[in-house]
């Protein structure tokens, strides 16, 4: 029975591997090995992407096969960086509708602080919905709410 389960697990793992083939992202490895496929090529491309450390530059500049069409950019990116370090205090200030983090978000998003405070307070349950509240979700929701 154990051999059967082990064989089944290996079969599932091997059948899932091709689903991620050619998914090495962007960077030096992706450019040098473009058009090649297979697990070994993907591992080498991923390794080259990692050791050359050029993906951040590629994403920023749109080079090395990278694109700038991610979900977080501009003001939202700055907001995310801020929320990453200040989420707990922002939650406290959002529940009150005012505070230092409300003022900081207003400055980052170039929106009046009273609007940020009222939007955050009125939508507190939406922003901080249990354990799913993290810097990314709060940043994206705040950006969406402030644009409305």
C-alpha cells in the first residue's frame, strides 16, 4: 500500500511539473534561454535570474523581458511600502478616522486628510476583514476607495 501511495504521489508531482515549465519570469536567464524548454533549462534560467539580480531593474525599466504592467505601481506602490511598516497603527487611526498614518496616506495619495480619514473610518470593516487584512489588500482597497 505504501509503494502504491508513493507511486501515486510521484505521478501527481511529475504531471504537475510541466504546468510550470517556461515560467522563469524575466531577467538575464529568461533572455539568454528564451525559446528553450524543459525543467533543466528552467532551473538554469532561474539560477541566472537570481545570481544576476537584475529583475528589479528590468521591471523598473521594462527591459530584460520584464514588463511594468503589475497591479501595484506609482502611488499604490508607495502606499504599499508605507502600509507594510505601519499597518497596525493605520488600523488604529482608520478606526478613529484621524491620526498620523491617515495624514501620511493622504500625503502619499495626494488626497485631503479629512477624506482619507472619513473613507478609512466608513470602510473599516471592508479594509480589515479578519485575518485577510494585509498591506497589499489594504493598499489596493484604499486606492480603489479613494478613486471613487
